[in-house]
């Protein structure tokens, strides 16, 4: 855990020194430093860091040793196969995959925060404390897919280039087929979010928990390749402690965001869209309580939490109220991160952390 504590301290200390929320120049300098650290830590990690990292590295070695036509017969998506094949011409050591994937994933997250967050210190902090960073060191293919979708988000939700967004979602699916679900985000653009939808979200979460097994069966019918996880009990088993904590946190994040916005009468489209993202996360996390594999699906939507809370916390709160809420949010998420790191390190497999120098 030591390396992650160092990153957390760097986020806080450099935030005090650089004051990135004061202007764009400071924001850029701060995020470049923080996400350079984050990227390097991920890039030099040992193959043992991240539950699925070794699997992907083994796939890379396999793909590097066979023809492209033979590689296409493997169970991996064509985008991942192409990436492995191309970088294998540079270096056949498995570490090249970890390095290149880290360069494709983490700087884009920093760019996403730079473009969208009104409090980059809190956004960077949440990136670690919500275990989004840990998750992305685990699910490499899905994290690359999400990075592509983030670029698409900037195109569609900022410039209305829907066709380009949908094209990028399709490209993202070449790295992880589940990315196709993000096409449906176009239906949420400019849709109003209100108290009624918030109440329906809570009800939907309860129903999702009750019918989680049926949802899993439906998911397998849509993505048959996931049927193999049935034989791996740890992936589809309940996660009552960590899953329940995650669901509670997701509900609190949604509720707190709405509370912070209570004085803002003119809620913009970005607020509405992000509120829908928080609702989806809560519903998915309710399913995670019974089927823990769904925590990976939540990662597509969880990235928006990095923007939701910091931005809503900034809106129309007086100085004392903002400080109190900021303090409570940080303390709560430090406790959340600490509990999961200590009692559920197997969720992501990033603890203990070692570098490839230890191989």
C-alpha cells in the first residue's frame, strides 16, 4: 500500500504548493506531474500487480510467437491482438505491453480531468481512493477501451459529433466487446434528471439486487464468451461486504451531488448527464453484491464520478459549507479505500505492489 499512500500524499501536497484550481496553467502543470507519477508507477509494475495482468502478458507472448492469422483464432478482440503484434516487433519482453498500455490509459484520464473538472485535486484524489486506478491496472483491455470512449465523450458531449463518438465506441469494442454498451449514452444526452428519476434509481437498484442472477444470465446470452466465468466461482460469487460498501458509496455519491446542487436552479446538460451516470453506477453496484464480476462493468461509468463530485461541490456553496463537505468527502473516501485495500486486496490484485525490477 505504501506506493499508493505516496501518490495520495503527492496529490495533496502538490495541490497545496501549486494551487492548480487557481488557473489553467497551474492546473496543467499539476496534472502533468501527478499523472506522470501515476503512469510511471503503472508502467513499471510487476506482472503480478493486477489480477489479469499476467493473463494479458501471457497472451502477448503467445501472440508475439505466432502469425497474425493464428492470433485471430485466440479469444481476444482484434484490437488487442493488433496492439500486441505491433509492439512485439519493438520488444518481445512482456513489460513492453504494460508500458505501452499504461501510456495509452493514464495520460488520457489526466486529460479527461483537465478538460472537465473544476477541482482537479479532488478529482485526482478520487481516482485513487475510488480504486479506479487499481481497476485500470487490472482490466487492461477494458481500460484501453475506456480511454478511447473518453476521447469520444469529448467529441460528442462537447461538440455534438455523434457519428464520430459511435465510431470510437466501435473501435473501443475492438479492445473489449462490452464497450458497445456505451453507445446507449447518446440517448441520455440533454435528458433532464429530477427527483423522480432519483427515486426510481433507488427502486431499480433494489430490483437489480433481487434479480441479479437473471441479469447475469442475460449478460452471458449477449456476450457468450463470459460463460467461461461460471466455472471460476470467485468471479460470479457474492461479495456481500465490499459489494454492499460500494453500493452504499455509489448511492451516497449520487445523493451528495444532488444535495450540493440544491441551490443551483439552472442545472446544465452536463449535470444531468453525470447524474444519470451516477444512477447507473449505483444500480450496477447493487448487482455486484451478488455477482462481483459486474464491478468491471461499473468502471465504464465510474470514471465520471471523478467529475461529478468535484463539480457539484463547487456549485453555490459558501466557504464554510464547502470546506466541511470537502473534508467529509475526503475522510469518507480515505476510509473506503483503506477498508477495501486492507480487507479486499484480492478485488484488484494491486496490493502488494512490486516493480518489474523485482522479477
